[in-house]
């Protein structure tokens, strides 16, 4: 509504395009989005031109917060536009609630079991994304320490045992690539989070020492799957809880 002029149109539609998933598509005939803006539209404080900022106001947090909420529900949100003056569309995909079924006891093989609890360092400068991912990883049983920049994370890792690094690439100051480069010789396994996912981007993260590359917005199921993949490729140290003796 904010970016659609008087007399314009906004259409909302839903569909079940795939089993276990519902999609919500919001399309408008507003001012549209440039290709450059599309690359960073879900970043906090990302706005258009100075003229747009003066005309529409706001802080540029709406879509960043929306992406965090959608991720919390295990979904994704994607923006699309053919360019300025051609409107825009936003597609949200969310997992549906499965029909309740009678529980049937079964044996779980070692290959299908979840990854044991790990000591994970999560580095993400976007606060809401950092909090959401940290919460979901802790719910999965991992011990998670979060940082908003690479310098603090590097200092912590130097003094504390760490099993896995999950790191945003676009950090203030020391970038995620620089951080992983400094840790490459330590043998620490890393998963990169980035808004870009071209072949060139993938090669760059691999050369820096990352074992996996996920494109934002990241779904928790994708992150869990990546953790399982890197654990299977190079078994990660398991954080064994301390033994407490009682008398």
C-alpha cells in the first residue's frame, strides 16, 4: 500500500503448489524495485534512493523483520520485480501442519539420527536474524554463542573450544571470508550465510575454507541439513557434557 499510488492495484493469492507447503503471493502495481535493490532488499536499513527515503520515510526495517518472522516459522520470502515502475511481488512459502497420525514405534538407525550437540559460534550482524537462528539451533540441542562481528568471534574462538562456525559473509569490519581465512589452518568447519549464491560466490567461500554455502533467507531445515552434511563429510568433535559427581 505504501509504495502503490492511488488508483493502483494490490493482489493477494494463496496456493498449495507442493505437498506440505502453502504459498502466499502479494503483487502490486507500484513503483517497482531495481535489480540492484533486489539484491539487498531484506537487509536491515536497506532503502531506495535518497529521494525515495524523503518521500516515503521509514527506517528500512520492515522487510528485514518480515524475513526474520517468516524464517522463525520455517519458511522463505522472495521478492521479484521487472524493474522501476513495473510493480513488485513478494512470495512467502510456509510449511503446513501435517495431519495427525497414530504414532508407530520404530528403530532409529545411527545414519538417520540427529547430529549430537555441538559448540557452535554464530556470527550475524543482523540482530533479529541472529536471535532467531540462535534460538532455533539451541532448540535443536546445540550450545550456541552469538556475535555481531568477526573480531569478537575470533577472540572467543582463540580461547574456547569450538566445533562449528556459522557465519554471515557481509559483516561490518572483518568480513566472513576474512574470518574463515584466519581460522582455515585450525581445521574448524564453517558454514557460510550469504545473500548471494552464484557459482563465483560458492567458489570464493570454498577457497576461504567454508564447507557449505547457504543463500539467505535461510530456512532452519536447510541449516540443519547443512550441519548434517558437513558432519558426515568430516566428523565434527562432539561436545560431551561434564560429568557431575554426587555424594
